[in-house]
C-alpha cells in the first residue's frame, strides 16, 4: 500500500500563520517567535485588507480632535498643536460657562465640527512651515485666512485671537513697507472698537492711518487702505467725543474732533470732511461756542451744496437752525428749518420732516403762535401716522395736543373774561357736549362759521387722543 | 541546605524559580518559601528585592492557619490583602528607585514581584497591572538603549546609525515588547484609564519603535504621548516635555534639522520656565528674609528623583546637540547651559552648577554677546560661588 503524497494545500498566509498558533498545535512556541508572528500578521492584515491598518483603526476609535492633534504632532508641528490645544481648552471653558448660564446653549463642541478642525489643521501647519523658513508674509496670510474663516458672531473670539497673532507677526514683516503691519493695526483697532475700548482702538487706527499715508495700497475689495483708515479713525474719534460730551468734557471732545477734521481734510474725501465738520459743529454747539459752531456748520453746508448732497445739506441746515435757536435768533432758525422741511420732503426723508416740523412747532409754541405751532405739529403727526412709527407718533401726538390746547385756551379764557351771557352759553354748550376735553369756540364776530370748523377739528383731535387722555389733561 | 531535589517534591506540585519560572533547584533558607533555578537568579533576586521582603513573604506563601470562626477567617483574609497591597507599592517604589539610579538589572526582579502581587490582588485584566508592565518594559528598554549608548557614548549615535549592532540587548527588546503588548492590551480592554497612563504607555511604545528603527510608528506613538500628556498636565508641563524630546531625537536622526531644532527649543523653553519659576521663588525668599537668624534656604527643584534624572538626561543631550552647532547659534547653547546651571543649583550640586556656569560665561565672552547676557551669567556665577562658601553638612 503506497502512501499518497500529502495534498498540496494552498492556504492564505493568514490562516497558515494562525494555524501555527492554534492551541492544539503540538509544540510550545517561544515567546519571541510569537511576537515576531504578531508583527507578520499585523503587516499582512495591513497590506491585504483595506481599512485595517493600525492608523485607520485608530482613526475609528479616536475622536476626530485627537486624530488631528496626533497628525500635527507626528509631523512635528508642535506650535500648531499648542495653539490648537489652547484654543480647544478655551472653547470648552466657554461652552461650560455658557452651559452654566442657561440650560440651552447652541455652541457645539469642537469635536463635532470637523470642518473647523480641518481648517485649523490646514492653515496652522502651513503657517508653521512658513514660520520655520522665515516667510512671515505667508504666516500672516495663513493666520489671516483663519481669522476670516471664523468671522461670524459665534466664533468672534477665535477671530480675535488670530487678529492678535496676525498683529504680532506683521511687526516682523519688513519687506512690504509696512502694508501688512498697517492692515494688522486696522484689525486690532476693529477688535478694540468692538470691545468698546475706544482709546486703544484710536491708537491702533492712528498707527494704521500713519502707515498708509501717501500709499496707494488697496485691500482685497479694492478700496484704498488710507481711506479705510481715515474712515475708521473718524468713526472712533466721533465715538470717543460722544462719550466725552456725555461727561461734559467739551474741550477734549473738541480737540479730538478738530484732529479728526484735519485728518479728513488730508484724506481728500469731501464727504468725510463734511461729516467731520458736522460733528465738530455739534460739539461746539454743545459747548456753547455758537459763533464757531456756525462757521463750521456753514462750511459743512457749503461742502454739501458742492457735492449736491441734499441729505447732508438738510442736516447742516437743521444743525444751523439749532445753533440759531440757542442764540435766540428765531426768525433765522425758522427760515432754516423751513428749508430743511422742504428738502426732506423732496427727498422723502420723513423722519427728518418730523424732526424739523416738531422743532418749528416748538419755536412757534414758545413764541405764542399757537395756530402755526399746531399746524406744524399736525404736519409732524400726520407724517408719523403715515410712517406707522408708534413711539414717534405718540410723541408728536402729545406735542400736537399741547399746541391745540394752547390754541383753545386763549378763546376759552376770552369767553370767561368777557363774562357776558352769550359767552357763558357757549361755554356751557361746549361743556355739555364735551365732558372730557376742551372744545374750542372762537372769539369775536365771526363766531359761527369758525365754531363749526373747530368742532370738527376737535372731534378729530379727540379721536386721536383717546389713547392718551391723561397727559393731555395734565398739560391743559 | 540550599539545594532541593525536584524529584523529592510531592507529586503534582511544581516548584518554580522566582525569577524565570523554570523548575527550581534551590530554596532560600531564610524564608523557605522562595525557590530558584540556580545561584545566579537567587543572587539577583536577593540583591534586588528579596533581602528586603524575605520575611514578609512567609505569611503570604504558607497556608492560612485554621481559624475557628467566620469572623476570624474574614479578618485573616483582609490582613492578607493588606499585606499584598503593601508589598505591591513597596516593590514598585524599589524598582523605580533602581531604575533612576541606572541599575536596570536590579529593577527587574522587584518590578516582577510588584506585577505578580498585582495579579493576585486585582486579577489578570485589571488596569492596575499597567504601571508594573510599563516599569518592566522601561527597565528592559532603557537597559537596551543604555547598552548601546555605552558603546557609542551618545544617544545620538544610536539614532544616526543605520544598523543596530546585534548585541545581547536585542533579547531585551523582545522582552520589552512583550510587556508593552500586555500593557496595551490591558489598557485597550479597560474603559477608564487615566490620560497619564495612556501617555506613559505610548511613550514606551514610541521608545520601543525607536529601538526597532521603526520611526514612522515611533512618531505616531510619541505624538499620542504628547497629546495625552497635554490632556493630563497641559501642553507646557515638564511631564509633556519628554515626548517632545524623543520626537526631536527622531527628527534629528532623520536629518530634519530645522524641525528638530524647534522641538529642542520647545523642550528647553519648558524646562527654563519651570526652573526659572523655582529659582525666582527661591531668590525672592532670600531677599525678603536676608540675615534672619542666618538661616539658609533649602533649594528645592520640586521634582522627584525620576524627574531630576530625566531633566539631567534631556538637558545634557540637548546641550550636546546645541554644542555641535554652537558656532551658528551660541545663544541657544548658552540658553541650555543656563537652564542646566539653574537645575544643578536647585539640586544643590554646586560644583556642577559652577562648571556649567563657567562654560556659559566663557562662551558668552568668546562670542561677544551683549552685556546684558554676560551680566546675567555673571550674577548666577556669583550666587553659586557664594553658596559654595557654605558647604552642605
């Protein structure tokens, strides 16, 4: 009997490897052998089965955040890692704080936002490579890209962090004549401005302005950087001066605004110059320097006429009127205000119409021309009614009511003073018909016809005043 | 009578060597419960740990006495547990201490004991076993690396060499890998495991891969190490610096010098910050209470022995590398020298501190660095010289 040769079995390598390790295998395998086999099996699995390499397994097991960090570190990007790690810690801390404040918080954890992590990885590592080679411009660009990416309300603080980093880097860039530095100053200014630290913001904007002076740099949207600097600086100065005016530090406010208008003049932008003049005029007005205010505001008016800018012209006239009013030159003021009303009406600036009419009404009211006053107040009121601006409507309503009441008071008192029967009759009939509200008879000979009309208007008035009876009663 | 005859032992009972688990031929006469395969192992165990725990082993390895009541039985069991736990800690610390002192051979038996008691108390798959595994792996690994280092006199040579010399240390690598695989498996199975343990595991795995010249994987493990250490201690902690240092070594070996350079800088900065803080605290205290009872202030690094040893090793290696490129960047060399000076000063090793300070000073003079820099070094030097006036009793 011949023994058959053993069947040539072709086993895949993995099974043959595994077979050797089966518990029934006769010989005891030394440990070093086992470890070597383990390496072989690992290698075999890695080569022959897609998605089973150690790293891929790790990618499934670990959070995306960890994978990103490990990827950074294994390629030696330790600075990126440190930065990302610090940001993530802060992120968690902020989330925690938000959670303590309210049960409902919207900020998702960073692990669940792989897009953001990818961006971090991409830009931070590129920045680090550039930094290692000393290409600070590239570093700046990458960091700036990150700042732009996080430019939304939710991640403001991340953006701010990268603006600060950009600022540090920008100071190392010398080749471009300071363009990047200027930009970084601009961003820092914005940062401080948003934070409400106006003095610091102004400092950065000043540097920004100084660096861009006389340069023709443009930003990515094609605007001149210098112009941008002027605008931001003026805005900051204005906010600063507003604060000072609130605290009655007129001198400082005016000096800042003078600086602002000088900068505006250098900026070669008429509109900006006009703006600066306007605010300077207002500051002078608040400080009580009426003459200076007038000259400044006149200059503003002139600029506006040159530019054919009716809106600012209206504003100029309004401000001038206010100065004149404070000076007591009412007729002049009235003239200007009438111009304002006209201009605004032509440009459909209803709010301006309301304001100007109210001022006009006020002036007339003070001077005792109640008819005129109520006429303008009525105009204001009608305009607000059209605008359906409730708070403003209420306000003008009150003004209108006061003027109307003043108007009527004269006649009523006339009746009372005349003390004859006819007048008494009128008064009585008025009282009977209108228990709540004063109703207006008219003086003198032409009583009848005017009475009719007044009845009508007062009816009209009463309807309007229904919502507001208390105030009106008090005033009358 | 040290010798026993395996054939004379009752059937079914196998006596194993304490160190290698082969069948035993000798017994310790002091406790009579510990067996060895030969004189070599007995001696090794005695030197390492047995001398200290010989008598403590007796109650653990003899059967419990007969207790009359359940209460007593419970009490006896509890006592036994306590003893084992005590021994776990004791052996672990002893092993650690040997490791710091560089006596890797001695550390192994002690660590093995710790591991064995841990298995008894916590079971085979407990996370508690991991520290012991790591310690054993470290002992084997460090032993191997030191073996090479002694041959090449610098850790760098290990990394630059393309072929690992086939020496006896290679067996150690297998050993280390075995322990590490055990540790990794245990960690993998357990759900809760501290970041610090993860970090330690990955660092050892990284070192293992480095020893096997598998730099790709070594980088992966070291990256993990840094990540976990950062989670546990923060990115700027001295306990994280080790990961950075090894990673830097890999890049240095791969000849990516700029990368290695930034990493070495990072390591030096971490240590500088830490030591400088301690140094400042010390000098503050000195200024505030000068002449008060002529009291001398304890210099304190705030580090334990292992960390001190690690600090010295890391910083001297960085110094070697910096010195090799000293012409280009003397500032970096001086920076490392200053850190070393502070370290030795705080460790109250004034002669070493003075040596390094002199080196820094001379280098600064040679390279004509700014006055400010020279002055700070001069200051340090003066301080150390003043300290040496009062030798430590």
